[in-house]
C-alpha cells in the first residue's frame, strides 16, 4: 500500500468512527434514542430467559414437520387427482388420450 491508500483508509475509518459517535450521541441525548436503548437492554434480558430446545427435541420436531408436510402433499395430490377424475372423466366425459 502506498501513502495515498493509507490516507484514504484512515479517512474512511475516521468517518465510520464519527458516524458511530454521532449515533451514540443521538441515542444518549434524544428521547427516542433513550427509549431504544431501554428497549435494547430489555430485549437482551428477555433473550437470556429463552430456554432453547435440546438437539433431540429439535430433531424430533423437524421430523414431525417433515412427516406432516409429506402426508399433506400426498393428501393434496390424491384430492387433486380425484377431482380431476370426477370433473373430466365422469362429469364432462373427456377421456385423456
């Protein structure tokens, strides 16, 4: 890197740091900023209260979802084919060739 590239990088870092400082100032000195800070702290407290499922529970739940999706897919396919047969073959009399 030459001196020009280093200067550009330093300016970019300074601008980002200035933006972060400006955001912190807005958060510290305005009512919406303070409300957001309180909200963020409360959100962190709530996330710490979460009881995450074990690996076994996650696998069992995922398997149940996949099984349900498969059963529903078969049910909808059968429903579709039955309605197709009733409408096209029985009611309209169109035979597929």
